[in-house]
């Protein structure tokens, strides 16, 4: 529940985070009003029905956040499963992105 947990933490504690990177998770119960206060990078794969669910709910939230003036970088890993998203992520790039905020 890392991606969902990331959304939940940022949603509930917007002043604690400078940036966030949820991977393959849905922001169930979270609001774009809160999430738009923190720059985010969404990472999601496309390999299965489970990933299609994540892709759909994450892209909906991306659009809602952007409509409120928030910042969302969008990374799609074609044909990547849930685990492959984590294995194939360049964490040095992620850490540099996080630290740039």
C-alpha cells in the first residue's frame, strides 16, 4: 500500500512534505485540493488489469490536481507490472527530483 499510503500522508499532512512520489496506488478518499499543494511525480505501469485500475485513478487525480494549479509529473512504464515499476525506477533520479523541491 505504498502508493496509496503516499497519497494518504500527503493528503492529511500537506505542510509536512515538500514533494512526493506515489507509485502504482490509488488516491481513494484523498482530495485534489489537498494534493495540489505538494509537487508530485506519479509513476504507474500498464501490464495488467490491476495496473489499468491504478493508471485510471492516478490519471484522474493528475487531471484534477493540474486543474487546481498543482504540479504532477507523469511517468508511465509500458508493460510494467506492479513489482516491475519499483524494480525499474531510477531512484537516483527520484531522490534528485525530491531534493529539488
